[in-house]
């Protein structure tokens, strides 16, 4: 069975559902958990270098605080269940690359991640980090989907 689970989070409610699933799986299989948040790389299009430097520091600090907050949710869930847990915050232009890289570096044998269920043009325009992980990962991926009421379709 799985011994080390990676759960990436973006702080969404759906990510929290993936966290709960991960912790439950960890308890059942005696696995440990690594929580991951990928901080977007800082990019700016503006005039005036002093304005860029000031804003960059504030934006990076806010992003790191959000990462800490999101990862704290994983730490608390794991602690309440008695599951060994470590956390990683990293910055990368493409989150799927960071997810795959951290999973390999941490010797994870399962990635548990949320999918927002976008389809059609929304999926094409917004991209899907989950789809990219599924496409490129050599490690098994368990996708947690949002539940929808009968007769509705996610993303519409």
C-alpha cells in the first residue's frame, strides 16, 4: 500500500477535501503526508524600478503568508489524525512541475490532488494543473473531484 502521500493545496475548499481524503488514506495505510503549496513566481509589467521593488517585496511576503496559512490546514488535519506530516512551500512558474518534482524529491508514492472540474473552453483557457500532473507524472495520482448536485455539470 502507499507509504508517502503528497497533497498539493491552493487553499480552496476543494483542496481541503483532498487534504481530508489524504489524511484518511494515510491513517488507513500507515502512511506519512507531505503538504505542498506552490507560490506563483512574481511577474510584473510596470514602469519605475522603485515601485516594482516595493510592490515585489509586499507581494512575495503576502504569498508566503498565504502558503503558511494553507499548509497549516494540512499540518492540523494530520496532527489531529496522528499522521506524520511535513510541509513544503516552493515557487515555480508552472505548479504542475513543482508538484511532480517535490513528489519525486520526497519519495512520495501517491499524489492526491483536487480537480475543479473545468471543461471545454474554460479548461482550455484556464489550464488544468491536475491534467498536467496526470499527463507528466510517473507517480500515481488520485484526483478528488467536486461533488455536484444531480442534473448539474461542474464548470457551467
